[in-house]
């Protein structure tokens, strides 16, 4: 039997995949959406209060943020074009591409 936290992680991943597609379709400037952190990096511990970390390339942060629906999950949204190169290259190597043009 799957633990409650693992069941929630599976739901969070499904929600994030659908959200990434919606964000990409809603803003034509979005080139990619990547899921990272404990929701997608399964070697990390996942808690019942873990959030969904999404990073994107292209698009407008404010517009994308306004498109995130209220749900059981807290979503963190990160604009990769505004981050230091070292973070992008090193910090996201375990991320999962959820949307890409």
C-alpha cells in the first residue's frame, strides 16, 4: 500500500503536468516548463505539505502566475531567464521537462 505522502506526490505530479501544458498553451512566449524539487526528484523526501516547484523559460511571470488555479497544492513559479546561469545549469539537472515547444 502506498503511503499518503507518495499518493500526494503522484497527484502533485499529475496536477503539475496539466498545469504546465495549460501555461504553455496560454502564453505563446513560454518555451519550456520544468518541474523540480521534491515533487519530481524522487530521491528527495516528500512531505504532505511539500509544494510544486515549476521553472519556465520565456513568458511573462505575472501572467503565468495569474493562471495558476487554487488547488490543494502550493505552486512556486521561477523564471529561468532571471536566474544565475550556475543555478540553471546545476540546480535543475534533475528536473523534469513538463512542457517544451
